C-alpha cells in the first residue's frame, strides 16, 4: 500500500524534470522518499525528504557521496557529505517546495563539483577509517562491479531484482575467494542479494 507521504514527490518536479534526478521508489519507506542523481563514476547526489512520525516534523537533507542506499546509513561513511536543507516542526504546505528552491540554488552555484572532490578525497584517505569503510571498499564495491560486468552494464537487467539475483548468486558461489568469500558467506546469500541489488537498482535508473 502506497504511503500518503509519498505524494510529496510532487513538490520536487523541478529537480526531476530539469536536473535529471531519478526516483528510486523501491527504496522508499512509508515516512521517507529519496531522489538520486548520478554525478560521475560511483558518485551520486541524493535528496532525502521525510516526516518524523512521533511529532510530525518535516526534514529535507541533501547528500553527496558514493552509491549507497539513501537513508540514515549514509552517516556511516565519511565520503558521504550531508547538507541540511530544511527542518520544520509544523505542517507547512510550502516547506518541500521551498527546500527544492534551496537545492536548485546549491546546484546552480556549482557546489556539487566541489563536494564531489571532497568525497573522492575521503574515499582515498578517509577522515573516519571505520569498519563501514573497510566493508564498502574491500567487499561491497568489488562485488557490485563484478555484477555490472557480468550484466554487461545493461540497465534493464540491473533494474530487475529477479535478473540480478541469478548473477549475484553465480558470483557468490563461483567467483569469491579468501577474505571476500569469508565475508559474504557470513553475510549470507539473501542479504548479499538485497544489498548488492540495491546498488544495481540505483545505477539502473
């Protein structure tokens, strides 16, 4: 069942129509929608709009960083840079449209280029060298890139979880070795499929 909150996507039509943002709807939550825009290589811009169910507050954040599920998990990698766009504790019908205007101003200023440069530096020499960085660089990215290669970068294939599952399962069973195999064996096939396909889905939009 579609959440009523999802209708706020209508307030971001300029980003969708003029700035080539996409709607990864399969990754939305009842209280959160996100938009994604591919910038270069593995680097993306995300817009996250949400309502906090406990008090009805509204929030919009903008992120620049590496390909990943656009939700609170972005906090865990220093290469993902967060910009607070707006927060409102009251129900304001113009809030999301005003947030879109601020995002457009940021984009038009050319700031995305500078933020991507910072994100790339953080990927090479992270300020916070935590476990998430190791998992992302040593395991998730190499696996994800193998899937892209085996799918011949075909976005129609990568958009389908059913089609991706076949490729991911083949890699899981036949193309892993050493610490990478140990990591994914511990994670399990189904969780591996879920995580890697989300990256493929974002790429496919």
